[in-house]
C-alpha cells in the first residue's frame, strides 16, 4: 500500500530531515584516519538525541545493533560499528543514518574519502553522487519510478561502474521501509507513476567492479562479490507539484 503524505506530514519529515542532514554533515567532518566506526556511531547517537524528540532510527531496527551503518571499502551497506574497525588513510567510508522524529522517519547516506584516496575511488564517489542527483532530478510528478532508476543507471554505467541491483531504495514515512521499492536501474515510464505526496529514499549503490553481492557471516554486512570498492549516497525526497524536495540536505565542506 502506498502512503501519500499531506503537506503537514512532509513538513514534519523535513524537520527530522534537517536534524539528519546536520548529523551527516557532522560525521563527515569527524570521519578521519584513526577514528573507529564505533566512535562515529557514538557521535551520531549523541548528536541525534541532542535534538529534542529525535531518535536514531537504525538502533534496534530489525535487530541492528548500531545507530549508523558504517561500511568500509568493499562493504556496500549495513556495516556494524566496531571498536576494531579503525579508519585508515586511503579508505572510503559509507555512512547510512536514519532519524525518527514526531512519528516519521528520514534516511540518508554519504560516502567519504579518508585522507588521500586513489583516482578510481575519487571518481567512484563523484559518479555515485552525480547518479543520486540525476535520480532526484527525475523524481517529478508525471514521471515513473523507472525514470529514477534509468537516470541513476545511465550516470553510473556511463562512467564504467556497476549498479548494485540486489539492494534498492524505498518509500519512507511513518514506517522506515514503505512501498514502493525504488530500484537504481530500469527503464523510463515503467513502474509506479510519481504523484504529489509520495516520499521516497533514493539511494544509488555503485561498485567499481561487479554488481554482484554477498552477505558476510554477521548476516548484516553486504559486500561486493569481487572485493571491489563501493559507494552509497542517499536522500529522502518528497514528490511535490513544485518539483522534487530533498528533505535531508546538508552542506558539504
């Protein structure tokens, strides 16, 4: 069932999204060599809870133990924060974070370079972020879910990278995961037509090598099957008559 949101509900989500955007920006600044993913998780939880009424949406979601999914290099998503996972110069780190606020959820992800990274990694991050921008630009009234996926796919594959297909974006609102699914590949004018009030998480996951994935023994961490590096960028977006509204925007320094 598709749950369209009223303007009032979208404004509540935007309030939560501003908290989430500030959290993402804060963690981007703190993610440096020598810092553990456990440290970043603690920073995120403290920062989120410092805003009255805000909670880390991932904590306990489906049994996930952390407030942040912190995924390094070949890890695509769902990396579990750990004191043993200490960032090193040359790593790429994906941070996926959610916020609950006044009964509604928002979801966002970013990937950051730790220190100096190789040229391919730099390109991977730039292309994946451009793919997200293209997906958002396609999220207009009258288009379809397939238009979003086609836009993401064109940017990622046009640069010689692979779109992960085992994982997709999703609707979001009073539940963290709602209908519809939002694949990062597809054909224009296919799947659900976009209408005002739809709120979705658009989240390209792109790898340098294969699109195939495997799940680690912890049953959470999803990695590229060939060990190649991956990147993940995400925003929660509301479909409006005035165009796509990004609810989780943050400033990049």
